[in-house]
C-alpha cells in the first residue's frame, strides 16, 4: 500500500520519544538530517555555557578546578557515556579528539603485541583513522604495516600475524555496520586486540563493548551525542587492560601524581592514563548537556525509531523517486546498518545543495554519495515524508541544475 | 623613601593602560594575581559564546564550518598570536594542548637530526614538557636521552651531540627568564634545533621568535592571553622548516587535501601540518576574545608596567614583611624574569590559603613557593599595596595558622 503524509503524522502522534524534540533547537523550516556530522543544539547548552563562563571562569576563577569539578569532568562525562556503549564506570573518559585517542590506543596495543606487525583496517574508512595509524607506523619505524580490507573481506584478513584489528563500527559514507561481536571474537582467536571507532554508532544504536569483549574503543561526541562543534572525543579501555595498556602522549594529567610536579613520568594505572593535559573546559562542559538527554532516553527505543525512520525513508525514496538516478547504498538489513541512509547519485553534489536550500539538510561525500543521518531524538516521521517530497520537487522541476549549486569547496 | 598607598593611587591615575581593566571581569573585592594560572574573563567572552552556540551551532549548523570560518579559526587565531611573539603570518596555529604540541615538535625535530640522541631540558620545568618527551623517547625506542640542566648550566650542556634544546622561556615556579637569544644561538652553533615553550611568556613580555632565529615553539592561551579555561595552545614553526618538519600525529586536518578523503596520508607543507583533527570550536572561538584585547595593546607598554608592578611588589614585600620567613626567589634583574614573583616560605601553603580567603588570589607550588602573577591589562598599582597590606595583616594576627588552611589537595 502506498504511503500518504497522514500515515507519518499518525506515527508521530504515537511516538513515545516525540517529546525529546522539544529539548533541541532546530531552525524554523529545517528538516535536519545531518546529525551524523554535527548534532543539533540542545536548548540548555546556552545556560551551561553561561554558568561556565560567568560563574566558574569569571567569578570563581581557578577555584573551579575543584569547586566546579573541572579536573574530573573527563571522568564524569566518561561514566555517563559508558552507559550508552556497554562499558563500566572507570572505563571511559572524554578528552582530545578521536584521531588523537586512536593514536594512543593503537600505540598502546602494538606495545602489547610486540612480535606482530600487522594492523587490519578498512581502507575506505573515514581517513583520519588510517592517517593516524600511518603516522604512528612511520614514527615507530619498526616495520609495522596496515592490511587494508573492505567490508566482507575483514574476517579473512585476520590471521595470526595480526597485532590489532582497528575498525569503525558504522561506515561514515555507506552507513554499513560491522559485526562487532564476530570480528572481535576472530581477533581474539588469533591473539590480536580489537579497537573500535564508535564515531557513527555511539548514541545511534545500542553498543555493547563489554558484551563483545572489546579491548579498546574511541568515539565522537559531536555527532549523535549532540555535544557541540568539535567537542572532545571519548576513549574506552577495558578494565582488564588498564595498567598494561600505556599510551605514549604522556602529559601531566596522565601522571600518577599530577600535582606532585615530579621530574619523571609515572603512568597512572586507571583510565586517566589515556588523558594527556589540560582540556578546553568550555567545550567539554557544554558537551555534557547533550549527554544528559541520553541519560533519560532508552537506547533500545532509539534504535527502534531509527530503524523505522530509515526503513520509511528508503521506502519513500524507492516509491517517490523511481526513475531517477538514485541508488541506495546503505544495506537494507537492520543488523547491517547504523542510523544513516546513503544514496549514490551522479549529480549528488548539486542536488544536495538544492535540497539544503530547500531546508532539508543532509551532506555530500565524494565522489557521489548523498548522506542522510537520522537522530531519533529530534527527527520526526513526518520529516521523512516532507524531505522526500522536497527532493521529488527538485528532481521534477530540475531546480538543482543551476551553476551556483555546482561550486565545490563546501565543508559539509 | 618609604612608599605610601597614595603613591600607588597616583601611579594608577597616570597609567596609560588603566582603561584595559574595564574589559575584564574581576570579582568584587578580589585582587587577582593568578593570571599566570588562569587569566581573568574578558567581559565580551559571553557574547562570543552566545554567537557560537545560538547562531553558528544552533541556527547555521554545519554551514558554520565555512560561513563562520570554524575550519580556518586555527590559522586566524595563529596569525593574531604571531604578532605578539615575533612570528609572521602563516607560522602559528592554535590547536590541541601545549603538551601535545610539544610532542609533535620534538618528534619532528628529532627526525631532522637523525644522528643525534640528546635533548637538553630543564629538570625543574613544569613537568608536562618532560613527561611528554619521556613518553616520546620510550615510544621511539631508539636510544634518545634527556640531558637535564638547570638555570646556569644550560649553555654548558649544549654540546655537539645535542639534537634539540627544549626549554620553557619563563620558569613556572621561580619566574626566571632564560636568554632565548643566547641559548638559541648556542644550539645552532652546535647544529641543534631550539624549541621554546612560551606558556609563561606569551602575552607577559615581548617575545621575538624570528629575531632570535628560533626553530619551533609552543605556548598556552589560558594564562596571560586570557583565552578561557584550558583553551587551545598555539604552535609555531619557522617558515624555513615548514615542509621539512613533519609531526607524527597525522590527523585529517593536517592532510594536503582533507576533503578528498584519500586513503593515504600526504602531509601539508604549511603550518597546518601541525594540526591534527577537529578542534573543540566553542573553546577555540571564545579564546579569540582575549587575544583581540592584545591586538589593541602594546607589548612594550605591557612589559613596562609588568616590571614596575613586580618591582614595587618586591619592594613592598621587603619593606612591609621584613622579619617574616619570606624569601623572594624570582631574580630582581629585569632581563632575568617574566611577569611573576615567587616567594619561598615554609608555611607557604596555609598562608596562601589565608590570603586567598582575604581576597588576594595567588597560588602555591610544592614544596614551598607562593606564586603571584601580574597581568598588566587588569592588575593595578594600588593592588600591589593592598595585596601586601592584607598579607601583612595575616602575618601579624597569625590568622593563617588554622587547621582548615592546612588541608592540602587543592588544585591551585
């Protein structure tokens, strides 16, 4: 049966998560399907920033390192994120960026497997992960190599010369979801360690790091977790590895006694060894606001709505845009995808620009991918209908075919 | 002639920089002498945060990477900082922390001197620098070693086996100032590279990196530059080394074509190679507000007032507190010190706590240093008189000798 707009209005009326949308600011007239790039702003972000700036910085000044808990914010936020990714208290902190944290983890992991030289990675992954490991290998100069494998080839690439398997759980471009459990198991079977990048899965779907016996992980807070532009990443090290996994960017926050100001480095033996030095506090503190919304949500409910939104979006694309050059590249199977839908299209770039101008914000990834991310906390069912309707109008009247939409160079 | 309070009131009346104090918020009744730990809040910080949160994040969302210049903010701020430290446009960016930037620079410099194994550092330096280099050495595993030398021993420690001389310009604890020019020259004479940490000199006194032919430098923005708690550090690489000095934390922002999403890393050949990945934008943007105040100030005037403030403070300590256990450890000579005065005192910890309670905010560094930092932009002459007066009262009535002031554990 063909869907109508009313079907979507009804779904919204019966959506137990609909009230969460009130906690975010979405600009008037905008359908925001780019939460996988930059999550929307929680309305309470401004109040938190005001508190940090006027009260903590302006009035309390250095006292805030203790009084406002600045020094321990990295652990406080980590304990909250832990509940979303199947980790325990004391296994996660927020600090630095995803890439820096990945450098730390891979360096620590390679030290734990000194006789092995191979790191399995996905060549088509978001490149910062590959670049960081390439930089590390060059720096170590000990003959490590990356064995690149694509989706479908990964289990086969994990042989007993592998030190570390380092993969991104959900692919940034296609949205495909790796089988964390099976791949981690295979890594362990051959004696390797498994490091997962959760940039496109934390907050997007339930993740169970300890359930899958994952060794280490990193992830981003400014996408599905709505932490604010560039807000600090998180890093996970399973309890069993803490004290053994020692990262090399050994700033004073990772010292056993940071305020003793000793001359020589002594590593902490807890998760804080993964920190480096003084964090940009304003960004860190404001990122807690997005996280706190998740503390009141249920990841299973989020996943249920996410799959329904994406199922419907794909169905509408196929129903309403049949005959145009759109090919859905995200897997249809639920257990094979995250919370995004990627569509390949030769004119994807100008079409996406036209769509953004029409108020439907997705983004484009070269060479031909139109990318739509779905954050169930603030995306509604009727958004699906309206987004596809606006895309259909653009295709029907050809309004994407304008010179100003073809100027590449946008950071989207 | 003995000084009176009125002398200080007169000095303030004739201070051409006095108006800058209006641009900062200092809590009622507080004399803030801890700008060398956390600079005071510029009053416009809140407006900038509001713009970033409500307009750029909340309303414009991902468009802000271009429209609000988020992606190029690291260079925009760097070009401003360059004017304060004797660097040129395109030689400085803001990113990451001081420690991380030091790791990058020392790693790059060691690669440029592959046959040398020695790094000269000051053992009593703020430890994060030493820790970072110790971590790097351990990671490289190629037999590098740190040759620790203290003030007065440094020139003698620079021999022709030295790869890198890595020092902090002004000492965090004693406030002594190294001779950047002479030490850099000696480093170059033996074929070594000179890396300077400007955490306690950027914004505190005129620095002339290119005038001294310095190779690379790092520094902090949350102390004298008033950038906000933990705001991003800056990193300088002299133009002549850009393209040759390649740092190993190779995230996507340092790639030659970051938006081509290539599989393999290709280093940029400009200063941006020193960046890593997505920066916490809110902290970064707000830190520009403090920097902009400096763009209207004159570093020579700042230095003149700083020296006068510290001269007077030391004179008052000696006049008013004669007979107590206070010993000024900061050198008296102008060319041997930064913008802080450090006083050793056996009961320094509880005395500092009592002083803070009395509204004079300095800090304490183990084992016995009471530390006072002087930011001429917002510290007045009469603050000198009143601070020492309050300290004298505390000593005379013994009010520091209370159990609650002796509980160590504060992060100050």
